[in-house]
């Protein structure tokens, strides 16, 4: 490991350094610059170091005025304060007490690279990317997202717009359908670089954008019809309609790899309050993670006890990294306590605070109640777990439905294959069929869609449908996926799919002259 050099200007008038200097090396060389006119007055210089922000100071080393500087090797990463004591020829120290003066320099030693996790998945004609960067001193402005296609020259990387945040997600539309490498890079404040990549397979078969209704007059357009719920919680902008395509239904052998319906526009959970609880206990005292499919939330809290002046204000504190860092979010005036509701007699007083969040992602919240007399507890500190954790996910799943194929192991059975892409895994997948959509839909199965070896598509899932007797040769198929936050998407074939996959058989029995 190399040596980092920085300077302390000694015996010069001026305020001490207030900013922390980030350094990515643990071995430090501290040059000494002394006014030559005063060098003869100095007997020695003493270096003091504190690793607890000045609570305790330890004498590290002593050098003479003719030395070029101090050397210091930090045992671990962290923030270190440095101060210099000058001893003159009469033995007088300046400063007399190192605790009485501010430090000469504050240094952050950080030798760890940012840890980056990035994932990327095809979503029809787009690629969805999500990332998480674990770094206590992230330089957010350095975050860079880009992709490289397999058919591009080796050094060509195409930039992708990404928010300057440790946790985020975005979508982009690549040029072409070849395999991609998605790369994210970021630096911390000390200059350490982190990088991660994710591979995206080439698009298999034609991929069509979702349209809200079939294109009139185009009987073979396989853009799906998206059926919204009765009361949508969230409705994203419509995707552009797919171009008209004349298409002939493939043979049974080719159907499994052919995309027949997709859905990238969808809506929130019908009849849901938009919040779902899923147990993800971890990191000791972390509370259960809840999911919400809206950025407009209400947080319920209870006042366990308070004085006669009642609650005056509610301070809401926010963390985006499970309590490693906290920031003040907002202050609300507390609602009035119901008349006659005395804490000792009626139990906890339940109230609500409204929250509008800027975007999707993981949030943690803690409240600090202030009485009208101005009394309150200490705000949360770094390392303190939040009282509530919620993953805000307003993006519906992307659902792809592939053509069915016959099950070679049994008669009258079809293998249905689909693919669901979502940041939070789908809670349920519902498969249905209908001879005529006006006659209603009949359930095939409701399943979590576990991975199956039957599938020929990467990351796809399959289900063997034992067709009931008298099933018509053509049916409509529909897949509905609902994610953990309650967002749902529907992929539905706009035209009936031929499921009569039995191969006709026959043989020649005679020969005779053709009759005139």
C-alpha cells in the first residue's frame, strides 16, 4: 500500500481546518512546514491523534524541528483528528493543553470500495435495471450507468440516464435485440471505485409493446389486451402500440419459444389498501418489511404517554439504508387528542401522519414527539433501527406469455410457459382460459410459478395443464401476476390460440389409373 502525503502548516495564524479530508490509504506522511525564522526557537514537535472526535487524545510521535514530518499508520479505517504541540527551548508547550484547542486536521481514512449490486431484465422491448450501492461515504454524482450490446465494438458503451442515489431503478430501450452487458460504476469520497455488471440475454422471438386495445382490422397483431381492475391504484402512461404484423401460428414443435402475449402496462391491486406486509426479519432489531404500491402514505402512530399540554409537533425522521444514516424529513403539527381521552384511563392514543415520498425504494421511519412544552426524546442516531420499514413499489410486473406445446409424457395435456419480471417477486400467478371472452374465464391454476425444468426459456416458469374433456380447439389464454406490493399485470391473447396439437396420421392403401 502506498503512502498518502498531506501537510500541516505550523506556527501560522489562521483558523483550523473544519472539513474532513478523505483519504484512501492507511499510511500517512505528514510533512512539517515551519517558519524558518522561528525554527531555532523549537525544541521538538509532538503529534497527537484522536479516533473518537476529540474525546481522548493520544501522543503518537515526537520529532525535532529539523525533521521533514511525521509518519502515521492507521490501524483501521475511520475518522482521525490530528493536533500538533510545539515545545520551545524553555520546555513551554503551545498549546499547553491539547484538549483546549480545535484539531489541526480531520481525516477520513476509507480504503473500502463501494459495494454495488445491479440486476437487469428484459421487459418486452425495454430493459429494467435496479441497483443498490452500499457505501457510507458515497459520491452520488459519480454514479454512472451504461450498457454494451454484443454486436457493438468492444470499447463502445452507451450511457443510460440514472438517478444519483444509492438505491434506484430505471428503464431504457436498447438499440436492437442482441445480448447486453449492463455496467454501473461509482466512487466514494476518498476515490475508491466500485463496479458491477449484469448480463441480459438476447430477446427470444418477436417482442411487442403493450397496447390498451387490439388494433382495429389487424387480426394477427399479437400485442396483448390489458384489462384494468375496477379501481386501479396506479396507472402508468400507455406504451406505444405495436406495429401491425402478419403472423402464422407456428407448429407444435416451435410454439414453446414463441411469445404470444406480453404486458408491461398494468395497475395496482384491486380492492387493496396498497400496503402488504412480508416478514423479512434481519439485522437484529429490524422490524417487518411492509410493501406499498403508492408514494402517498399514511403512517399510524400511537402516543403511549404525554403530559397535560398534549403533543405539539411530530418530527418525522427518514433513513434509506436501514438506519445507517438518518435525515430529518418533515415536521407536522400533532392532531388534537380526543376530549376526555386521558392516557392513564383509556390506553394509547392513535393518530396519523401523511407522507408524500419522491420515488420508489426502501424507506425507514421513526417519529419524535414534542410536547407543547418543548420536551422530546433524542432523534435517532446512526445505527438505530427504524420503527417502520416500507418498500415503495409502484411498478407493475412485466408478464410474457409463450405459446403452449403438447406434453409428450401424457395425452390431452399442454405445457403453458410464462415469465414474470418484477423487483419484488410475484406473490401469485393466475392462469385462465376462455372459449369466448364474453362467456367469462375459467381457472386453470393459481400458483406462485416456481421454476420448472419443463421451460425452454431463461427464467421462465411452466405449468402442465390437463385439459378438461370437450375443450374447444381454439381458446383464449390469460396470465395475471400480482407482486408483493399488490401491483398486478395481465397478459392476454387478443385472438384465440390453436391448442389442437394432435398430429394427423394416415397411410396409402392402393393405386389406380386416374379417371378422366
